[in-house]
């Protein structure tokens, strides 16, 4: 995979091969895409489910999330351009005698709450 960053809107894109002189595919953005990474980068998010009723294995930014309490992944599109995305991962952090609940939450495009 080859990673690119739009110099205008800062969106990231990945392609199967290196592409030269490519402009951002987002309408109203005239930015050029700059090469930022080649090769075997870690996936941003991996959710693996061995069976329908099993606990999902979640790897977020290269780190496995343990003690999961809730995992939500929602992606949708409304045109030929990728649409909104929601990632929510709630998990316990048992680093001491009193475990804490932590939440990872990311939203883009139409999923952003104001």
C-alpha cells in the first residue's frame, strides 16, 4: 500500500500502487497528493471476529485493545466519495487496583457531532 496526504485539506489516502501527479478526489479541494509512506504500514484499525458469537480481536493503530466492553464501527457513503465513519471502542484499563474505563472515539464527515 502507498499512502498519500492532500497538501490542501490534510486527508489521507491509500492506493495499491504509486501514482504520480494526482489531485485530491474531494470536490472543492484543488490540493495535490503528496507521497507519505510506502510498504508495510500498520493498518489503522483491524477488527477480527473468529465466530459470530466470539469476542472481537481489535487492533487500533498497531496496538491490541484488551478488556473490551463495547466496539462500534460504522461506515457509510452517500456518493462516489467515501462518506462518514464512526469508531467507538470502550475498554477497561486494569493497570492498578481500581480499573478505569477508557473510550476511543473518532468520527469524520457527516458523523461529526457539534
